[in-house]
């Protein structure tokens, strides 16, 4: 059983229930479920339940999955641009969370500029991926939106988020970040189909 997935669903149901319930008894029940969820999240993530509750309370409105955006950028040899992450040494596409009032495509362009120094434009949507809460992906459901992008300016410049920037043959990457190998292969497939 995936505990994170269960806790995420209970948290979402209880937070939305607290917001929408009109009956005081229902509100009380949703509050109790939220309290239990925070307790078990706290144990799973080694955080005090009160801190967990405060973090979740900061989410406004109807609770939805988190949205991330990724950019697939290839050089003329067909190699894909990857950044080696500071936190775990894995290799990933330029990526990040979508900010408020920002489209996923705009987030992919912004994150690429921040992480690589390159200015890109979105050429095509490759795919949209859903990841349930898990030990690998964290305590929230997430949606990742992958774009094929082309370089229109700038020059490679490493950000504080990375240890290295390199173009890689997909088969030679030593350690991928989470599902980024799948994203890279999907991008490569789309690129070769449209070449």
C-alpha cells in the first residue's frame, strides 16, 4: 500500500470538506480526519504535525495536484540538454513548478532561462504526465507538462541549482532524475518522428 497516496487523498478530501461542509458535525469530522492525516504525515516526513498543518493550510481554494513544466532541448547532433542537480547528483531536463498566473509553457521557458542561461521558445507539447503521491515523488499528486523547445538566444550558464550542464546521448546518461528518462525518450521519439 502506498501510504503517501492514501494520506494525500485523505488530506484533500478533509481540506475540501472543511471548506465546503455546511453541517457543523461534518466540519468536525473533516477536521478530525485532517488532524489524523497531519499526524501521520508528520511521522512519515519527520515533521511536527502542527508544521504539517500550517503548510497545508497555506494552500488556498480547492486542493489540486501540483503542476510542473519541463523543457526538452536538443543540439544538432541529437543530444539532449540536461542539468546535474546539486541536491542528489541526478540528471534532469530544465524544469520547475508552475508559478501563480503563469502557464506551463511560460514556466518551461522561465525555468530554462534560470537553470541554463538559454532563451527558448516552445515548439510543441510532447505530453502530460501524472504522478501519484509516493516516496519518490513526495506527498502530493503532481502533473508534469513536457515541451519540445528550440533555442532563440542566450548562452549556457549554470545556475546555483546545478553542478553541471551538458548535452547527452540519452543512452549514456549515468543517473536520471525521477521520470526524466521517460520524458527524454518521449521527446526524442517525437523529434525523430517530425525530423
